[in-house]
């Protein structure tokens, strides 16, 4: 421990910044894709279309009960056998979006189910359209209810992007591995990377806390 030397790492400052940006971009793309998947699946599960529900339920169970690394490997290594060849970053984004979407489905469905039926009926009694009932009566309180869970899942997704290094996606952890192989400063580079991840998590938690206070300032009535 007395031979610690972080100076050799600064030669790779640009690579670290690029890896950080790729990690953030991968997280955002996967989160947006997962939210879209989760919203669509949650709506399907609340509908009466049984064939679609039979497709969604196995998807949720399979994704939530298998490691995300296996999911990434399937997208990257198995899909080419069916003629679908994807770049490492694209394969990781698709796999992580499917992973995030399965959890987002349950979160969004629980948020929609948390709205009392009487509140929905009160909106319908006012004679407003079903769309306005959804966007003005159901959606705002549902979003407030699911906001903590969705933001926590986003943070887990951010940390989970590190497994994309296993298929050579050029995110932060993969960059750390490359630098380690060139400098042989394993402790220094992984300590630095750990510090970056901690800083990202703290920054996003503070950001989400501020956004939550600004977006959901109305009284809960509880």
C-alpha cells in the first residue's frame, strides 16, 4: 500500500472521460427504453387483452429471475445465430432496457393500482374524457407514488452498466480494465473508478431529490 501512485492514470484522462460519458449514455438509453417497455406492459396487464397479457407475464418472470449478464450474453452472442448482429454498446443497451423494463412494469402497475377507484369514479362523474381522467386524475398521484422506486431502480441500472464490459462495450468499467492492463496499477484504477461510481450515485440521488420536491409539492392529504 506504500507504493500507491495515481500519476500514471492521468495519461488516460480522456479515456476515462469517454468511458464515463458512455456509461451515462448507456444508462439514459436503457432507462428510457425500459420506461417505454414498462409503461406499455403495465397498460397491457391492466387491460382485458389476454393474449398480450400471456406474453407480458412470462417476460417479467424470465427477466426478473435471471442474471442480467446472461441476458446481455443472449443478445450479443445468441442473436447472431438468428442473423441479428449488434454492436456491443447496442446489445448492452437493448438487454439493459429489457431488464429495466421488467422491473419498471411492476413499479408502474403498482402505482396505477394505488389510485383509489373512488377517485377515478369522481373524475368520471365530472363528465371529462377518459384521457383527461388518466392524465389529470390517475397519472399525477401515480407518478408521485412510483417516483422513489423508479429513481432507485435508475441508480441500480447505472451501477449495473458495468457488466456491459463483459462484451467489450466501452463504458467506464471496461475502460478501467484496459488501463489496468497497461499500467498494472490495479488498486489505484479500481479505487478511482469506485470513487467515480459513488460520486455519480450521490449526484443522481441529490438531483432526483430536488426534482421530486419541485414536481410533487402538492399536499398528500395523509
